[in-house]
C-alpha cells in the first residue's frame, strides 16, 4: 500500500520554512582574499572552506568571498580586517612581514617547517598561542586561525644555470622577504617585479630568476612558456600556510558553536590540503617536465650550504632586533628538536 504523501509534504514545507528563517538570520562575513580563487592550492581552499562552513551551519553562517582588489588590495587586508572595514581575510602571514618580522615564521620561511611540522607545532605545541600573540602585540584586532596549506615552493625559475655558489653573485632575482635577504647575503641582486609582469620581465631579460607561487599555481600563470629551468628544493619556503583572520568584534559576536564550527572547518581544511597539496604540486612538476619541457634540477650543494649559512646569520640578527621573533623561532626550534617528524630541512625532490 502506498504511503500517504501529505505528512511528507508537510515535513518538507516545515524544513523549507526553517531554512528560510535560517537564511534570513544568517551571519555573512565579507572575506577578502589575498589570492584569486582561480589559483590551485592557494585560492581554491578558500572556496572549499566557504562551502563547508555554509553547509555545516545549515546556511546560518557564510564566508562571502571577495577576490583580490574587490574590497581590499592584498596588502590592505590585515589593516581593513582590524579596523572592521572588512569582516575577515583569507591570507598568508608573510604578507605582513614588513609590519611584524615574525610573520613569516607562521607562513613559511627559509629552511622552515614542512606541513606536518606546522600541524604538530600549531596543535601540539605553542604555535597557535604565539600566532595570536603576534597579532595582539602588533595592535591588530583580529582573531587568527591557520586554515590551509598552499604547498611548497620550488627554489625558483631560472634563465641562467647555477653550477656553483659563485653563480649566485650578481644574479638578478625577483624574491621577497626573508628569502630575499638570504639571496642578497649570498650575492644576488633582488629585484622588485609584480607577479603579473613576471613573464614580461623574463622576456625582456630584466631578471635572471624569480620565485612566485608553488608549482601548480606557477603553471597556471604560464611561466613555463617563458622559462625552461626550475631549481629545487624550495629552501626559502618549504610550505605555505594560509590563514583566516576575523575582526575581533565579529568573532566575539559569534556564538561558541559558530566559533567552534569555523575552527573545526579550518582544521579539516588543514588536514585535507596537507594530503592534497603535495599531490597537486607533484603532478604539476611532472607536467612541467613532461608536457612543457621544463628542466627541474637540484641546486648545487655549495649553494644550498651558502643559503643555510646566510639564514643562520640573518635569523640571529633579526632575533637581536626583535625579541618576539627570537621567542617564536626559539620555541619552534625547541619543539622541532623534540619531534622527529618536524622537518626544518626541505627534502630533496
């Protein structure tokens, strides 16, 4: 005998009414992105996170993602989130390195932690506490949550071969932050070139080398049509940590359940991208080599040794100038020494 449909229709109407109420009362967090959603591994995790939060909250909570420049330029995101002009930002702390010297330690730094090492330090060490402390001490009114891994970078794209460490001297390279300082100390000349004009700079021979994104995103930018040599491993950024920063007032206005939902979704994203990012970058490198004719070579050992020695000097100098930088790096290295799975030396490709 066929079941009566009236109760089912009534139940469906009831659920629709509930959903409608939920949507009417939904909290929408305008979230500006550092990387465009078209970039694999860097922007795409934000899309996945937004979908998960909306689904898990039954449409009661939404990250309204905005592309770079739509409501804030990438370099403005932290300031605007702190001021409340923008509710949240999906970014990476290395963008704030000029404001807070320790920022790159939480996002990827020379001879730094791999993804597993960051997972351990954040969730079994003092990483999360120090991460929030950095923003608090900097005067930024934001709540930070590590939220995804964007992947390991290579050592860069090169128009000139590096056979010995002396070949670094005078090399014109587009590279920023702590990695750029290491290259300068090793004898290179760092050049400021916007990512959008990188291929043109190579074509016009204005630069000899450049780092941009992890391989999958580099390939999307079509660098392989202009340069045919990559050196690896990516000593200057063995991993890219992506963060979600939320304005403190907006965070405080969320219920404990909503806060836990966002934190749980970010943890899930960290684990998902931990697994998927390595595969994504490995496949991209394989395609660059087999389909695009890009040579992928190891750096000479004496060049890597020179970079490591320069990093030791620079990190010591930075710690002497900034007590918090030293506190974070000391904590990180102490934790690493106790955890054999944490890896400060990037593995060979």
